[in-house]
C-alpha cells in the first residue's frame, strides 16, 4: 500500500470504532511491528508467502471472534435498554432480590410493604423479560452489568 501502511490503516479503523477483525499479511515481519499490531487488536499476523490453510484458519478465527463480540455487544445493549425501563425503586428491589433477599427482607430493607415488593418484582420481571431471578442474574452477567451488592 503506497500511501498508507497497515498500522496506519489499523489505527484509523480503531479510531473510527469499527469492529472489523484485522489480519496482517506482510513481507516484512519485524517484531516491533507485530507487537504493535497485536496490541492494537489484530487477530493474526501472517508472513508472506502464506499457506492457504493458515490464511483460512486466521479468517475463520477472525469471523468467529467478531461474531462473538457482536453477540456480546448486542446482549449488553439489549440488557441496558431493558434496565433503563425500570424505575429507581424497581432497580432497588431487583438488586436486593438478585442478591438473595426474600421479599420480606427486601421490604424491610427498603421500608415498604412486602406486597409492594411483590408488585415491583413482577414489574421488574416483565420489563426485563426474565422468567426467573436466576435468568435475570445470568443476563446481567452476560451483559457485563453487576447487580451484586459490594
């Protein structure tokens, strides 16, 4: 590439926040360049001439990793959008229940009636589209959102 080097292109793509996987193919595989490329998120760094099996393996790995990253981002965004639907009180109830409090304990902790906790719990489950508190905790964990008390 006459006007733009591979590292420059990678930097530009990273600055543009693209999630494209990058595989370097080069005839000049010096160690500092490899280290820079890998630290900046390159999936692989292959020296020319490259075996077709090695290239196909690198592409398959890059596609698998990119798909998994997209699934994690999508899951995280979906969970956060659902979380944004909750009122402050619903969040408080959710956190207490996910941390193992019984309805009665959550009611005492929040200074509200147990029946009110049950109403909030039902709303939380509906808004978060979860069938159980375990499912809700797993979804939060998968989305990288901590619901656990410190």
